[in-house]
C-alpha cells in the first residue's frame, strides 16, 4: 500500500495544516492529469453528439463545407458554438439520461478508465479535509452515477441534495442561508460511512478470508442491522442442528447498530448447533472504547435478549456479553466535521478480518482464552492500525491509512463495474 505522508515547507506546521500528498506527486501534476481527463471526456461527448444524438449535428456537418454559402457558414458556426456550450454544461447529464450503462460505456474508453482507476499514489489530496483533487468531469461522473440505484462510487460523490444542474457539487458556502447544513461534511472525508456499495465490497473481502477456516468454521453475516444479523445467526444455527451438524461454528458480523444509529460495529458469536438459543460466546467490538462502560452496552444487551430469550429463572444471554472494543475512532468536541474521524466501516472491517484470521490460525484462543487475550490477538493482526498488540499507530498515520482505503474502495467499485462490461 502506498501510504501518504505530510509534506511541510517549514516542518513546523501541525498535521491539519500540512498538505497531504504523496512523496512524488504534486498538485501541479494532478492539475495536468485532470485537464487531460476533462478533454478526453469532452471528446467522447463530442463524438456521441456527432453520431446523431443531437438532431442538428448531421445537418451541421453537411452545411459546414467550404462550398456552402455564408449563411450556411454562420449557421454551422452557431451550431458548433452551441454544441461546445452543451458539452461544457449539460451533455454529460444528458448522456447519463440516455444510457442506463453510461458509466460502463465511459469505462470502456482507455484514457477515461485509466484516470478513474488511477492508484492512490497518483492522486493529490488537499490539506484541509484530505479531499482528492478531482477533475471537473470526474466529479460530475461520480455525482451522476449515484442517481442510479446501487451504483454509487464509494466516498467520491456528493448527495443529490448537494448537486447542481449539471451534476457539479455545491459547496456549503453556496447553499442558501436557510439551509440546515451549514458546515461542509467533505466530498471525500464525508459522513457516508455505510454506503451500500462500500459495505458490500468490505463484506466480500471478509467472506474470502472466512473460506480459509477449517478447524473452526467461520461464517460472515452481513444482514440488516445488528439485531437482524443476530437473528440470522440463530436461524442458521437452527438449520445446522436440523442437518445433524455438531461442530461449533464461529459467526462474525459487521453491521450498523440500528436503523436510527449509523455507527458500525463488529461482533463474534460461537454457536453450538445443538443449542441455537444459547450462544457459547458473544463478543462485541466497537471502535470507541471509553473509560468504563460503553454507551451502547445496555442497548445492545436488550437486543441480545430479544433475539435469544431464556426461560424464567435462567440467566439472560446478555450476561455473557464481552467487550472487545478498541480505541481507534477519535471524535473531539469542537473539531470541524470535515476533520472528524468517522471511518468506522474500515475499523470494524479490520477487526472482523483479524477475528477471522484468529479463528483460522489459533481457534483455541477464541474457544478458551480471556477477552483480553482475544483483543491482544486481534490488534496484533490489525497491522494497518496497530504497531503491535494493543498499541495503536499515531492518529496521523491512521488517518492517512484511511485516506488510501477510501480511495481503494472506490477503485474496487469501478473495477467491479468493468468486469461486468
């Protein structure tokens, strides 16, 4: 992975004020690449129009020869000028309206695809909100694509409410004074921590990891919210019981807490098929680990006992709940939204991956060891965020890792689209 580093001319500025860049890529290089990309898109749109999309274009070609009259020449020039204006403004939106596979068609163009799929080291990130410097038409492509269901390119688009007529992003300073949102959440470092496409990509990565488990079989659960995932675990365990399975199963969950809580968490359940209503072990891993009891503790216990009710006189399953949280997410009062750390999707995916790897390599730890040992094993495998067991990397390094992970998630979404072309 190409890790971004802070570049400072005087070496004394705090991290938030230093340009975030790659060791060998500059803002000037990004501007040059972006200009070439915009020209490639405009040429593509020009050819699309000339192929008959605009009714007058064919006539314009006929009347644009040297043999035409002066009136024909003026008319041709007028049409050509209108066409160029259309290309600069509304043509891309029109292209998306005319074609259900608009993004896929663009990805078939080598120059366009090469830019959209460029790796993180070929991107310049602004110092303030760690935004990638994107081309004008690149922003429009991402914004227009999101109007199609489940076609968002994770972390690279503005909400439809923050888009202009031609698909451009509207900055918060340009919003009406009475608009409820008066602070920029960022185009890239925004609050879309649970895009459907992004979570699907992370979920597939976890499922691939789980295929390696044999001594302690692992199933990754990605259904609904956390309580729905718990029900899915119970249902699957009941099915295993009816099929005569006897081996203990490990279920790893990565989901949002609830419909009214966008925060993401990871959970691990050890289930004996013969006892589908009695989890053998239940661990919840959050990205905020405050001193004392986490704020979600009682709420999550109620969810557990709703899914796994016990007869009167039997201790509730929630009494077995263990806290496997780590302190990675750092939110601070007074910090601008664009600077807040809200990458819980990446943190929880990393925790879930580490738990799966523990099940593959040292299943006895999950079956028999203490929660502190499990957290130690988990964090020692989270090398993207931890120097060693229980010792996180510095906040600036963690932030830089997340910048690259955001970019790569969008890149994988585009690669998935290309594979279906």
